C-alpha cells in the first residue's frame, strides 16, 4: 500500500513499514485470537519495533487502521511521536456490531467474501482494481491469514478515540478522501477539528489512498519532515 509513497518519503526519512498481524510478513499470532484484540495492542507492537531501531521518537503516517495506531500512540505516548499523518482514517470506525460480524465471517469462511467486496470499498476509481498495484493489493488480501484479519476487525470494533483527540500535541496532517465511502470526509473533519492545529487536506482518493500518490506523497513528505533525530 505504501509503495507509491516510498521513494518520495525515503528522500528525507529512514522509512520503516510494518504489516498488520496476518498480513504480508507479520505473524497472525501477534494479536489474541479471541475478541480481545485492540488498537492499543497494535500500538505496543509498533513501539517495540521502533525500540529495535533505537528510535526514541519518530514521524508516523498511517492509512485507516494504521492511522488509528498512530493516533493512539500520539495520545498515550506523546514523547515518541514527533509528527503525525492520518490518511483516510478515523477516530471511530463505526459501531462494534459490523466489525464483530465481519470477524466472525472471516473466521468461519476465510477472507474470500471480503476479497470479493473490497474493490468497491478500497478504490475510489473502480479501474484501480485492474492496475498492477490494485491487483497486487487484492492478491495480498487474498493471502492474508484469516485469524490475523479477524483480530484486526476486533481491534476496530472497540476503537473510539474521540474523547481523547484533544490530547494529541504532535503536529498533525489529516488527509481525507473525497472518494472514500468507508471513512468519508466527515471522519477526516472530525479528526482535524478535534486535534489542536491539525491541517486537513482533501484529495480525490479512496480508502487506500492510491489514486493520487504524488499528491499524498508530497503532502506527507513536507509535513513529516523534522529538523533532527531518526525518523520512521
């Protein structure tokens, strides 16, 4: 998902990408297999990863659930987050019920049903699903461990950072997608309104922010650039 931004961000940062549990190279058992997984648990994993790099603080950018992890870190570990980019993310991704239902579906039937419906949720431009990147993203989802995917759904079910947004002190850029039907622009506005001095940028992008890579890359690169210290 971050491949289109990698070259631009790497000009000014040491870039470390991480995979959600059960996705890509991450083990599915990094989160509990029952319904007790949480964004806080994911954030703890990210801190441990930063610790292995010797990074006391870092710039952080995340899309969707990845953005939720960054927002949690900025609230609960403000000394670690030098700057924050929240892309097509939210302070709350809806009520718990649908996420619990999706977790149960994936545990029962695998990720196949989710793969079938993902193009409409992920891409603002339907044609993106037929590009090399779009096909690669959908292939990655098809290869995702159902246990890890379900655990991420459970984490989203219990996530609600709305009461704590004012505690975020890191300089924050919020990028919202005008073509994002899963986390519409209202979610981005809520983040920007709740975080002091946050900047809101609206782009014609869908959930995974892949339709305008140059625009998103440039905005993040400028915002996340810090004067000193190792950056992630």
